[in-house]
């Protein structure tokens, strides 16, 4: 990755969105906690070296960046949709019973 000084405004905005989403996900922020989202965004802007006003201006002038920001933040606060433990893919046997590996894995009948 290029150094922060060599990054374009668009690249900085993308990096801010990425860092904001990572911070929100790590802190397990709830969707209705707008202050936490604002704080994470401000901290990401500071770390990347772009002012919040320049960030907002870039977002307002580019619909792709708007969508990226909205989607990344929504996904970060929504969490995993996987019902398994720790947000990981469940590893059940095909019969639906943990540890029951007696059913064939080929020639499945509907």
C-alpha cells in the first residue's frame, strides 16, 4: 500500500471507510449508536490524515463512495447472520446431529 502522503483523496476516503467499519465491528457497536459511529469515523479520518470536511465532501460528490460507506458501516454494526457459535459456519453432520457421520455423503435422496 502507498504511504498516506502519496494516497489520493479517493484512496484516503476508502481507507477511512475501511478503518471505521473495522473499529465498529471490533467494538460491537449497535446500529442505533450514532455517536460511536461518528467517533470511529473521526478517529479514522485523523489516522489517515484527511479532515472530516474533506471526507464528507468526497462522499457527497461520489455515489460509489456513498454506497461503500453506507454498506460498510451497516454490515459492521449488523454483525454476522450465521446462527452458529462465534459467528462461524456451523459444522454439523449431514443428519443435523453433531457427530453423526453414519449417513452417506454421496447419492443423497431428496
